[in-house]
C-alpha cells in the first residue's frame, strides 16, 4: 500500500475513477471486474467500520449482541470506544506514593497532582495521573498495586540508597453540594504498604498468568472520565 | 434512474468526490506533530511504563487474550525490542511529517501505538484510543498527494501526476469526529447533573482534573458553561456537513478544546480533536483559508517596510 499506486489514492470506492472528471465516479455497473471488487471491498469495510463504531459506543447489552462479529475489530484492534467525557461526575482522587528510606521518612516520590510542577515534569508525568489514581480502586490495586510499589523499592529517589517501605496514600479532597455545604471533608488515608527488604524477593508475589486470559481493563472513557 | 442507482449516486457523491489533497496534507502535518509529541512521551517513559523492570511487569498484562497481536507477546523481556519499537515509532512519525510514504507511516504509528497500549493499558485515556483510531483510518486518506516528499520525488523523476484522489478516508475521519461528539452528548444527557446544568461545577472543582480547581458559587454561570458545552457538542455532528456552518463549527471546536486544555489537566484528548479538524475541510474551504492567509500575510508584508521609516522619524 504505497502512494505510488494509482488505486491506493482511490481506495476501493473509486478505482474506476481514472476518468472520473466532470461526470463524477462511475456507477458499479459500469466498472470492470477488478474495480467492482475494489469498490465492493471499500463499501463493505465502510459499513462494517460504521457498524462497529456505533456498537462500540453503545451500552454493554448492545455491545454483547454484536461481540461475535465486531469483537476482534472493536476490542482486539481497539478501533472503537465509548466517549463518555465526564458523562458521570468525576470521582477520581489524588494518590501519592511515599517512601521511607535509610536516610529519611515520608518522601513523596510520585504524585497524581499536576499543579505546581515544572513543565518538564508535567510533560513526563502526564500519564501518571491515570495509572496511579487507579490504586484507589480495590480491583486495580489487587491486580497491579504490589508491582507498582515494588518499582519504587527498586528505584530509590536521588540521594537515597535503600528504600525500606513504600506507601500509597489516597488524598481525598473536599466535596460540597450545590448549596455550598461540605459533604466530604478533606482527608488522607493509606491505601496499602509494601515492605521492600528481606521478605519480598522480586516478583515472588506475582500471580501466575491465567490459562484462559484475564478480561482487559475497562476501556478509557467507559466510566465517563477522560 | 432506479432507486438503487440514486442511492449509489448519493453514496458516490458523499464518499467518492474528488479532492485536491490539500486538506489531507494539512491533516498529515497536524497529526504528525501530535505523533511527535507522543514519541517524546514514549522516550521519556520507555523504561518506567513499558519495560519489564518498570511499573507494570509483563506478567500482569500477559493474560490478555489479544496480546499475541503485539511483538511484546513474543519477547516480553527484550530491551532491544522495546527500544526498537520506540525507534520505529519515531522514524514513522518523521516520515509522516514530511510525507515520505505517509500512509505506510501512519499505519506503523497506529500499530506501534496499539502495541504500547497492550503493554501498559493502565496509563491510557480516551485521547490515546482516538489517536490510534485516527492513525489507522488515515491509511485511507491521500496523505502524500500534496506538500510531501513523495509528491516532490514524483515531480523530480518526471513521472505523470497521480489521478485525483477521493475523499473516502477524510469522510471516515469526519464521521469518527462527529461520532465522538454525538456519543459524548448522549452520555451527558443521560446524567441529571448535565441536564440540570450543574455538571461543570463538579468538573471544575475537582483538583484532579482542573488546573485551578474552584467551586463556582454563581449557579447561572455554571449553567451557561454546562449547557453551552452540550450545545456545542450536539452542533458539531449536525452542522459539520454544511459548508456555510463548517468554519464556525470548526473554529468553535478549536476554541473549545484550547479552553479545555488550558483549564484542565487532561492529556492528548483536546489535541487529537484539534489535529483531526483539518480533515473536515473540503477543497473550497482550503481555497478560502489560503486566500484569507494570503490577505493577512500580504497586509503584514505591506506594513513591514513602514517600520524603518518610523524609526528614522523618531
């Protein structure tokens, strides 16, 4: 598929149209065999793709019906998605990672907060918010939480030599109702902790890969957030 | 003319109208710039996000039934593969930007991005998914027909020009963009907070998503912001197909997303929406845009020689 091929500029639909001038592209009946096949393929792909896009953005019950036909294209190749975009009010909270090292305690080594950081840090860590905030969810925490904290065991912050304990802390912000009354006060809570030394050799805790395969994580946007 | 023939002519008029390839070329550059931004993000985080020594060891994601689609399935521990993927992504991005086999390049960009998505699905947001979908659909867009190394080489070698391409790929991108807004509107309309006009109070007060989190006490302002978001998102899929409305809808879209990117901490999504906007322009839109730019630049060029005179007078 290169741009040097004349038909590559007219994918499927208008292979016939070498002489498509003022009269427009030729009708199917006027095409030769090869061009008919190309146009049929183009039309078939277009209809299939549009059906997949519509089903991909639909509710799970509808998706399930079309799964046998569209599943690989939608979820395997990830060609569709639902685009909730704050369709539900955001409920994500900040999660910070703190470490205790030989030299000091409670050092914040990773945070989902973007405010007040240097432009370089913001560019580099732009995706940390997504992954680290998932640690506040028990399912995700069970799935990859220990591995996540283990990374910080293996990578001490600059100027420190040995990480002893890593903690994931949930920073809950204040919530107010429409009358301005506080419905949730600001607070912090430790989500889980990992001890780095001695009793946790690298990867020893990792689950064995399942024989049948795990379900993929929820598609981005499916929960109504970006 | 039979009903079937009429239907076919309608289909051909919509999907197979010829184009001069200019809007496709502009889209290629905007998408290529975004791919370069993605490449920077990949290089800055290669070890941390995607290596076996990183935040997510392969064993955690290895059970996904579609992992076989990516090279990581075959060599999950390989550093060479990891760095090779990043190099391939960067080279494909450069090829896309300059228009050297751009359709192959966009396919490579989409595939490598998909592979990185499988390797670490926990860092993804909607913008990543859309970036990959747009890249894959762009294979059907005449990306290298104008303003490209391919076109320049063709001219240099004295080859005859290619037959006029058609708008098929551009239409797929337009439909994709329209669907994103439509789906988003429908999802929002299903929620009471959006219908009552108070949803943006929640969004703008979230310290996780808002650049300057604030609780807006003035309810009429919240309602205006919330409902205008809905009006815009519903207008886009309805009016983008009409030439007279299109410039306004696109301008509103660009402003809307710049506004989101300025006030919110949401990576990539706004930029992929903006980068795909040029794909919505037809040949006449491009001609008008060029003439507008010429007028603006011409005015500046005429104004420029006056500068030294003023200095001399002062």
